[in-house]
C-alpha cells in the first residue's frame, strides 16, 4: 500500500472496514452474529530485537538515493518508506531471516532474504525496468516467495492495474488476466473461471482466509469489496495442497494493503462514475500505526441502474446497490503481530430473467394486480430509468470476523487464523409478497488455519500445518432448492522448498477428510411447507457422504541465465461434490433451468502438469505457460432430454465423467530500449476441454471460455516536463475473443457463440503540488469504445428468451462504458 510520502509511487489502496457502515441502518445490513467473536490471541513470550534494522535504497546505475521507495517485510506485516536520502529504519523487527521487498515505480522490485538480527546496514540497489519481474507472492507457497522462484503458475494484479480498469465488481476488475475468465449474470454478478474451471473448483481468499458464501451458485457474485483490494494473486493450478477441497482449478487471493509505517496516520477518498449504467461508487479509508498499534477502516458504497447495449437497449432490472465495511485493528511488535479483522459485504441486486413480449420483443415485468394475482406486462421507459429494483431480486449479506496472528518462536514461526462467517442470501420472487423471501439461505462457517514454519535446516525451508472448517446451512424461506446440511472438513499438510544454485525446488503432501450430512425434508402437497417425516411428499432425502483424499505437488524453477527462466510442476488436486450437486431439487430466480442433484457422486481428483518458460531482455519480455489437466469423476449438469419442469424450464441432473483440459497462455511485451516508456503488450489464452468416451455433442465440457487475444500500446512517463503531472499513462487496446465452436450441444445445453472485437482506451495521471506530493489521481477509461453488441460464451443471460424485434436470442453484454475515477490521498500528520 502506498501512503503519505510514497503515495506518488502507487496510489492509496484498500482493504479496511466501515466507518460508513456504522452510520447506516436498514435491511441491507441485516447481519446479527449469534456466536462469540474469536479472541485475539496473545503470545506467551515476546522476542525483542537487539538493534534497529536500517538501510538505504539507491538507483543501481547512478547510485543516487530513491526517496519514497516502499520497503516491506510481507511475512511480518511491517513496512516503511525511504527518506530524502534513501535511508530507512525499522525499530522493532523480530530477529531472524525474512524476505524483504523494495518497490518503486519505474524500477524492478528488489527482493532479498535478510537477517534482521545481524546489525549490519542493508542496501537495496534498484535497476530501472520495463516490466515487473520481482513481484512477491504469498498464495500457494509456504511463505512469501519471489514469483520467479515459485514453480506454480501465478499472476499478480496490483493496485495500479486495478485503478486503471473500469469494472463493476471485484472479479470483473481482474477478468482480463490471461488464463482467467468470468461467468456473468449481468453487471453485478461475476464468478471466476481459471483455465476453464469455475464454481467450487476455484477457491477465493479474502486476505488469505477462505471465503465461504454458497460458491456453488452462479447467480450471485463474490462477496468482497472491490475498493478494499490492494492486489490480487491468481494461482493457475490446483491449490489443494494448502487449502484442501475446492482448489482444483486454482486460487484467487484478494490481499490487503501493506501496513502503514510507524508514526503515520493516513487515509484516502475514492469516487467512481460510469456512464453505461450510471454507476456511482465511493470509498473512504483511514489507517494508522502508533507505537505498533495498527488499524485500518474502510466504508464503501455503490449504486447502479440498468445497463444498456445496442441490441437490448437498457436491460430491465439489471441494477444493483452495495454497502460494505471492512478493516482490522491489532498490534505489531518484535514477537510478531496479532490482528482482529472485520469484513461486511451487503448487496441488493435485480435478477434479469429476460422474458419478452412475443409481439414487440419488449422486456416483460411482473405486476401486482390488486393484491389478487400477478400479471406480465411490457416494461415502460420509466421502469428502465433510475436506480429502483423490482421483483425478482436478491439480497446478499456476508459478515466475517476473525483473527490473524503471527508469532516468532526463536528460529521458527507460527501463524494462526480463526474466523467466523455468516452468509445470508435471500431471493424475492413473488410480486404479491415482494418483501417475503422465496429462498433464504443462512450459511454459517467456523474456519481455521495454522502453519508452523520450522527452522531452516541444510537449506530446506519446511512448513507443516492444518486447516479446515465447520459449516451449517439452514433454509429459512418458503421455497427449497438445497437441503439443510452440516459440513465438517479438515486437513493436514507439509510443504518444503530448497535452492540448489540456480534451481529452486518445492513440493508437499496433504491429507483431507470431509463429511456432509444433509437432512431429509417432506412438504405438504397443498401448502408446499415442511411437515413431519413421512407425512407429505419427499423433497430431499437425508444422507451422509464422506470424502477422503491425498493431494500433492512437486516442481522446480530453473534460472538458465539472468534472462531465461524455466518452470515445471506436477500436482494432484481434489474436490468433494458440493451440496447442490449432491442434493439440489428445484429452480431459483435468476436461473433458466431446474436442477436435480445426485447423492452418490464421487469426489473429483485431478492430475495437472504445468510447464513454463520466460525470457526477458532490455527490449522484450516473453512468457509461455502450458498445462494439461485430467480430472476423474468430473461433475457437470446434463440436460434430461424431453423433460420440462412444471414452470416450463428445462431439467438438468448432475452426472460424472472423465475430463481432460489442456491449453495455456502466452505473453509478449515489446519495450524497445532506451524508449522504456513505450510498451506493446500482447497476450493469448486458450483452453481445450474434452469429456472422454462421449458421443458427438457431448464431448466438449460446458461453459469453457473461448480463445482470447489481447493487444495494447501503452506509454508511461514518471514526470511530464515541468508540469504538475506524475506517472502519466495512456493506453489503447484491442481485445479479440474468438468464436466458441466447441460447446456441449446435446440436449440444447449450449449453442455456438460468435467472436467479437472490443476496443478499450485509458488515460490517467497523478497531480502533484510544488513539493511533488500527490494531491489527487485521475483515471479515465473507455471500454467497448465502438459499442459492439456481443455475448460472452460464459454469460448466463445468453440463453434468455428470443427477441422478435431483432431476431436475436438472449440478453447481450454491456455496451460502451466510460469510467472516471478520482483518488485523493489524505495525510493527518
């Protein structure tokens, strides 16, 4: 995170809680935890550093000092900035060997493992760079690791990239990352897809903690405040080793900002307006560090109306509103740190059904006629204006309270994280009773993770740990899609790594056990409400399923030279079927299909091979990553031919097969030296996904992203002459998504999706005062500049009703959108 002195380097960022939240009341904030908050742990013994850790940051070529550089110890959650002479000082770091990271815009990140107890001054000589090759990752590895040393394919999206993007939610903000796509339901709802796999095959972490919020559903998004993200780490490969079940495709970790340096109290104000759906977004943050007492608090809000495109005009009931609060409070001392964390995400959104008038093609809405019955009528112009939401709509409230602890124990280290989460999801589908939820899920989760970092022995750095959760879901509505259930999950693991000259090796093993117990449910055939066992029609059968698995990973990264790097990794992943796949029986608002679960499904297991090569010079940066992933017992919904539900929806049932996915990503950045301010950036992503031993029409997996080629010209200037503009950038890009001709065509499950090309522009700068301090930063972005009408293959609205007015089926994605973003840093001392 860049604050105060170094806000010029990287604009204020975000993780934090909600001052705004405490000042607001209403149904959107209806979270009432009934379990005690886990206490912040206190160490038994403090370890005191004998001397301050000091050093200087210099330009490697000129030996001139670099004031305002950011120096971070990621595993200790401590940071500072360099002074006017490039010097820096930490007064209470624990003694030991820890990874240090030094960052400054326009320079390669400097990474080195240092001994904080040596008493010797440290020197960080930063070389100017056209691309970032020294980023540190903390996801999917035992401790903070330089990205080039990890064999696991990983991409980092930093705060600068997030600020320069125009997005409507957290996943949308990172969806242009090679190898990453998104399943969408309008502008508010996005779920990540990594190399062709999504839903419960991707783990989402909120600052390292597992986010548990009915991930099986595509009709609601990730419950994370977009403004609270400092950077995102995307692992493209099984994350089962550290995180257990559900990480078969990979992991997306949304990370908090770096801590504020000692003695500083800072803040920021951010605002965003987008023209397409008139989105307004605001965020207020305050953070500080006083004698090791740390805090960060953030409140954010969004409101958006109906989005538009060239074929549908404004899409009825596609607006949303959001109010979030998040942050932490804790202490950082020489023995480590202990933080109490808080996250509250609250969203209301309309659900797009896409029903149309058969004569005019206009969208239809449900109208309450005298409280007696519901009637379908064409929407009016007034219905498409403003920020009102109609039925059907959804309300999602997610609350997480937890502890984040790191204790230094001699030459070893212990981290302990415990959290309690409550996810409330209500769907309102009855226009006669618009305030009564039809579906109402209450999901409560107690999660834990502990890691013990052993002292380094003969160059081996080893970590052992355990993680798991206890989860309970209760149905509190009048409709029932999944049964009430209880889940108990736990796993133990060990990972290790060692450097042999230019070769970095790492690997590990994990054992998992998961048990799911679902309750039987009987309904009165007349009222549709629960009755005693055997007294009515059975909606769900009771069952208990147990899944066990061993996961593993081994890989290496080899530096052939300073320019050439080779990587390889082999891993085994694991995923237990989720409750919807095992037991669903019904349709909920916002979907177009009736789903039936299969209780005897087996656990999925995968074997993935990854290989990569990167080559970096003063003029070009080239990287190639390839993978092959074979999944046994792959679970997917298959349409039952000829079967229609009572409401006229197609019926799907979950089944299994053997799947094979292969593909990769290629990136080429041309930055001709000495014109380091000029970049020609290119990337290509592809996935081929087959289900083996299947007849024609069923051999391709459903919901696989099409091939994508992205090219952009970008210019960056740290200083623009004698003006008050710093870090000026301009960007013009073309994004071409190829036609998806490989689709699951059987039973009318999927249809071909044509290709399309989008043009995107971006411009922005910091505006500074006479002392080169940032006053504010502006970001102007135009997406889909030429207002192309298109449908993503992963849009669930693609299969909505036929529009007789233009002969097109489904609802199209968002048209031209211009975004203006303002970020104002604040310093209180």
